[in-house]
C-alpha cells in the first residue's frame, strides 16, 4: 500500500507552504514529493495576511482513475502516481478549498472561504452548487446572514484580506460527502453535519466545533475533532457511538509531549486528515505531520509514521492507494 498526503506549513512563505508526498506504507520510504503552491493566479504574502495557513500548502486529495487531484487554495492540481504534474483545474468559485469528494462521475469541492459546496465534472465544468448561508433553515437555526457574493465574477482572490472566518455568519463549510445519493456537508464552526437533500440536520455536536473531515465508513460516520485530539464515531442516524482518543496511545502521547519549538501550543496534535484503508482500518493525520493507522473496531494502533517534528507542518489531505 502507498499513502499520499498533503501538508500545510504554517508561518511559511506561500511558495514553501506545503507538499504532496507519496510514501510506501510498509517501508515508510518516501517515493516522491512535490511542492503545492497556488500559481494561477499567484498568491504572495502581501496578498494573504493570515500566516496560519490560508493560501499555503495542500488540502484535500482524491483519486480519479490513475490520477490524483490535490487541492490548493483556488485550484485542483493533477498528478500521476509518480507525482508528475498533469494539469490544473480552477474556477471562479474556488475560494479557500478544503476537502474533496469523488462521486464517480463528478467531484464535490468544499469552497470553505465562501461557505459553498461546488460540484464539477473532471474537466472543471460547474454542474451545481449549494450554499450554507443561503439555506433558510440554517439561517434560522444558526442565525446566519447571506454572504453578499457575486457568483458570476472571479472570486478566487477577493476574500484573502477580508477573512470571512471572522464574520459571525461564516460556517466554515470544510468537508463534503455523498452517501446513498445524498450530499452532506460539515460546518466546522457549529459542529454540524447537514443533509442538503432532505434539508435537515444529521449531527449537531458542540463538542466537535472546529472539526475536520467527514467520512461515511460502513454503517458509521467518522469526524475528526481537531482540537479535542480524537476521532468521533456516530451512527448513520447521527447518534454518538464512541470516540478514538489519540492521546490514549503511548506512541502518540510521546509525540504530543515531545520538546518542540511550538509557535502555537494548541496546534500540538491538531487532527486533520482522515481516510479509510479498507472496511476495518483508517488513517488519521495530525501535527506535527504524522499519520496513524488504526483498526476501527478494536481501536488498536497498528502503525505510525512521522514525517516532520516541526509543529508548523500539518497533514491535511490523506489517501490510501492499494
């Protein structure tokens, strides 16, 4: 099995803000790596006042046949399995991309800075979209105001300095998933999973506010509680089942407690990156850039790989290729 992952390097120059990496999971040998940078249009530190990440590095990764689609701030970069560049897709509604979802014939993209779920075909043509802050039920439930966005113009660089995450109505829609033909979105700011087809809340859990990743795994739903340092497991009807506390593993606790130059203490073991391997095992990413293989039913830690000891280097996208 090979594992592909993307990184974000906080505080770094945009051109050094992250990578796409391929490793052999059995040997932990690095097979290839390539920088991930938003280049068309380019973004500089002057454009982006937020050093925490924002325009830096790579985000979600999906597999499409023998190709990889890796998200950066406003584009999907295409690579073969040796990480040779094979093209690029961008769109005027790609703004602060986070997670991606391969829906067989289409790709759903979380356009996080503007709270949108964007659906394209593999060539980048817009097929449909869904907007959290235009949903009447969410407006009432979460006290949201509509985002004044002109969807006909190029929005890709318009929100860098406005930082919509500081707006009280920003939902931080950062993950999308399709299950049984229904689109679900994760609203990070509210710890909320919304079913856009039935127009209803599936999960609302204040304990996971700030969460990342939304994975339908067999009959369960997995969400990373990024700040709580755990993976939370729900039933498909949205009820809490159990949690995987990453600090319960001595190997991970040692990484958390290691002496490091920590520019922001709360980012120790910041959990972001989650993907199934098969119907029993998952990969979980956290900072400093580390990936853990866990057997879900038993909770056993099966393997672990640390790519960096620098707390500023964070795993974001994760993909197991068997």
